[in-house]
C-alpha cells in the first residue's frame, strides 16, 4: 500500500481507508480480520555478512538486529504495517522516515520488550549495540527508560520466537489496535536447490500476521518479498 500518508492539523500521519476497505472494517468490527503470510529466507549470506562485520568492527551482531535493520528499511515504503487504529476508517501511521521497532523478549519466566527508535536511520552496529544494552538491562532487572512520546507512536512489532528453540514458524494474532506483527522462526540447515544443485543452506521462515481490514494482500506480500531480498543480499542492502 503505497498511498501517500496524509497529515492532520497536529502533524500526525494517518491513512484514510478507501470505501472497499472501509466496508470490511465496518462489517467485522470490533476485531481484526487476521491473515498470515509466510516466506522462507535463505540466511546463508546474512550469516556470512554478520560474521564479517563482527570481525571488521570488533562488535557482536545479533541476528535480530539484522532483521530489525532489514525490516525498518523496507517499512519506509509500507508504514501502514506499523499502524494503529484510530477509528473504523482511519489508521494512525508513523512518519515514513522514522520507523520505530518493538518486540517481546523473554527473560526467565518474565516478559520484557526491546524498543529501537528510528531504526531505519541507524546503522546495523548502532542497532546491535542498543539491543545488547537493553538486553543487559533486562537481565539485571533494570527498567528501560524510553521517551514516552516515542513509545506512544505507531511502531512495528517483531516476535523472534526462533531465539527460544528450533521453531520453524510462529506468529501471534494481530492485536485489536494494530495492523500487523512479524513472527520469526529459527535459522535451520535445510536442503535447497541452487542453480540446479541440491545443497545445504541456512533457512529461516518469517510469518507476517496482518489485518485484512487495513490492507489487501499485495501489501504484506510486497513487504515480505523486499525483506527477503534485503536479508539474502546483505552486502548490497544492509551496509
């Protein structure tokens, strides 16, 4: 969905649903029409890229930071996926140039959240350092202090269940107030066909749950296609 984001008198960005989507919204209130679209991503090059950058920059780079950076860069074109419902025909969206990312993190038997502000404007190293700092805070029991106005802005949620165990696919339902959530599976070695040959590659499945009231299928499909490209060609799209 590449319609121009509109602005209200307070400078807030939003999408106004067209008549077809508005009818969907009215017919299925109060809950979302939750759909899920899944794609497989070959992370072999991404893993090589991550290790190369770790050696060059002498830093630790997590897989989650790669996904955050790749997704944030794509979401500049699809801010509706970060949206939150304001009314049955209007969705609040972020400034397309300022994509915030959020997601759950399990620490023992408790749940906390990471929050990366304006992730599309940050380097991969900056994102990874923020993630590591927030993870250390969570483990020590310290509460992260984020600017309240930023946390209240529409953001994109990533749930990386693959960090917990060898789960191939997983995504929670779309919350009543949001338009999507991305579920990330584990990176597993699998046979794959490349140039007519069967070889072992590192494959990761990602599932985007999205609210059909807010968008048609082309939006999540285009987003996932570009996310796949960014992660499979990291030396081109993540540097």
